[in-house]
C-alpha cells in the first residue's frame, strides 16, 4: 500500500519521510523547543462554540447602557468580549456596576498583558444576579507611558490586582490610593513580566546571593 | 490638690510575622491598635513570590502543570484541573468520561484534605491541639490514596491535557469506596470535637464578620462568601466538567463571621463525599486520555480563554493566552486567597488583637498561592 502511494512522485516521497522522522526524533531528544508561529487553524479557537443566548442578550444590553462609549465586540468561547479605549475604562466600568441592566458586581480578574507592540489591561467581570460574564479589554497603545484609570473606586477588589500589574509591567493606574510594590522586593527596577525581560535571576549579582557552582544541574 | 486629668491614648503598631506560627506561612501584617482594639491592619505579602507567571511563559504547556502544584500546595488536583480545562478549551479536546470522573473524584477528595487541614490548623489557632491530630488521622487515609495514584504525596503532576497521566491504579476505586464510610465517621467525630465546644464558640461566633455586599466588592469567593449567605458556587452557577449531572448542596452561613466560615467548610466535606459516591457509581471503563498530536510537546491554537473552578479556597481562575506555539504567551492566575486576603483589614476593623489570629485562620490562606 505504501509503495503504491509513493508511486507518482518518487523523489518527493523519498525526501518527505526523512524530515518528518527527524523532527519527531528531535522533539523527543530536545523537548524545550522555542515556539514557532503555528499554522492558523481554519476556525479560530475562540469561535468554535456558538455564542450563548445570554451573551447575545448582554451585547444588546451593553449597546444601550454604554451609550457614547465606542467599543468593538466579538464572541470568544461563547462569551462576550469588548475592546475599548483606555480613557473610557473608568466610565465603562462605573456603568457596568451601576447600571441596572448590567449589574456586574464582581471583578473576577484584572490582568496586564504585554503584547509586544502594545499593552493590554483585561477585566473579567461577572454578574451574580444574572450569572453572566463579560470581558473588557483596554488597549494601551502608548508603550512608553502606559496608563489607564484605576477602578478601585468601582470595585475595591481591583486594589492588589492593579498594584501587581503596575509593578510587573510598569502600567500606571492614576487614581489608585496606594500604588506601591506588592509582591517584589523593594528597590526592584526591572519589570519582570515584560517580554523584553529575560528569565534570569534579578539579584544574581547582589552581595549575599549564593551563586550556584558550575556543573551543578 | 487633686486635678482631674484626661487620659490620652496613642495608637500603637504591632507587627505580626513574617515568621509566626499563626500566619500559616510567610505573611506579615502590621496592626494599628488603640488599646486592645484594632484600628487598622496593613497586610504585606510577596515573601513566597517565585515568579510563576514568568516561568510559565518560558516553559511548555505540559511543564507548567508542575508549577501549578506548587501554587496552592494543599489542593494540587484542583489547580491542575483548572489549568488543564483552559488548555483543553484552546486545543478543542475533550477528555474521555473515565478521566472526567477520575478528575472529579480526586478533586473532591483533595477538597476534603484541604478542609481537614484547615480544621486542624484552625483548632490549633483557637488553642485546641486535639482536633489537629484527629484531622490528620483522616487526612492520612486520603494522602495514601493520592500516593497510590501519582506516586507523590504532595506534588502530584497527574492530570494531563486530554485526560490523565495513566489509568487509575488497580483497586483504587474499591479502596475509595471502602474508605468513604470511615471518613464520614471521622468527619462526624471532628465535628463533635469543635463545633459545640464552648471555648471555641466564644472565640469564633460574631468575630470578623463581613457583609455580603462588602465581600462581593472585595472579590471574596468560596467559603468566605458563602458564609455571608450568598449561595454561589462555580460548580453550580458556571458549571464545568460533569458537575451539572451530579447532585449536591451548596451550604451557606448566615452572619459571615468566623464561625460560619468554619461551619460551611465542615458541611462542604460531607457534600464532597456525596459527590465522590455518585462518581464511583458512574465511572465507566475505557480510555483515560484523548490522543493529542505531538503529545506531550503539543502546540496549542492561538486564542485566549479565562476558566475558573471552585477550589477549596474559592474561585481559582486561569487566564491563558496562546499565540500558537508550544509555550503559553501569558498565564495569569487569579488566586482566591489573594483576593480573600484583600478583605482582611475590613474584617479586622474594631476586632480585638487576640481575634486577629482567628480571623486570619478562618481565611485559610495558602501563601504559595497568594504570592505565586
């Protein structure tokens, strides 16, 4: 069977199996390969599931409650996700919590993301009343001075998340009551989670830090 | 001549930790006190920060699981469960039914282990040593089971994308079935040791209460929120895996104080046993892992997903971004203790200094997860 298939193009058929075999052998020997750009799948991962009816209803509510705020929307894993400009974040979040059509009373998660070309701050919201989720994404195009208004005045739970994003990425959150370092030691100038920051010990050259001897795994 | 003099008081600062048995890890808080009353509390965290999120960006999807065991090191199966659901969502893979049930059994048993740990430590905070020994006797039964499953007592590394590392060991399910009635009896024994103990009640009832509104505002989840009377459980409200098919109750408290948090956890252990019993009846024979191309060095489709699960300490969330390589682009861990701890100053307001230890103990923090 295999011979018959290889029949029409013998040169190619002889060449093809070799790189494939090499690649698998290499993968076994050298597991930690650098990520290479993967082939884009026919359907993006987030669009495999159809939007939930709640998410579509939420999109309609959002269009009314967010009057005057420009946003782009898409459905990701059947939940609604919107992208807005950083200057609209505070007003948008206020309405998300205060507007009776939305009533997102819980800020599940606030994450900073270094997208290499720009920064993003992503807010994952949840409504205990309606049991629905919303993702708000703020694009911070200014890479040198990334800043977005603090939402601590809306949800107190944003406090430590914003402090973490500030020290890890250098994102400023004007309006935050106490934007001091949270997890890192005092005096750390590096922003550890930036993509430009290599994975090396920050304090390797400090006095008192014991260097690992050569040859010890 | 005797003149009446007004008593001037000056606020005093008391430092607790970072190395202190009552902080359950390396955690520091500075209490500002007026006499015996706490005026303000400032928590300091980060002593156990290991840069999990940075490490995760430099390792393959499979290797990240190892670090997740080390975030919340008392509920390892639950952490792995959450992360792998995120990976599987991006991969578009569903684990076989046997793996799903095995995961739920292990996660629920892990919840019991975690709550037993809380129970023992919390009794210790209140000055009772005996409950600790009883709790650890029960915990040991489950730890032996976990050891038979993964070969390790604490850092299991057993769940894999698409299922499990290997099938459950022979006789495991029978052993779980044998242990459950013993465990039930053990939990009842623990219950009688502390729950109606007068000294324990006087140290917990009405202490460190927080309103439901405030708890939601701070992002408190899990037993802290349910103790306030909010019947919210991710397994019910945003269900995942096979939880929608399982029958269990979500216990809640009334006042949101330290005692209610304790009581909610004790009841949750019984509910977990109920879930495990149902899973034991239903778990089928069959494959334990769905094949994935190039496993274990698989590529994950570009995309991003936020998955949250109900861990023993609350809502454990993973925000995972992939750019189509073998390594994640960004992993953000929403740690339940991190958010619950934010509400500590609100809980300690106007409490006595001696109660600070009880309130902190009732949060059941694991610093490995707070600091990541």
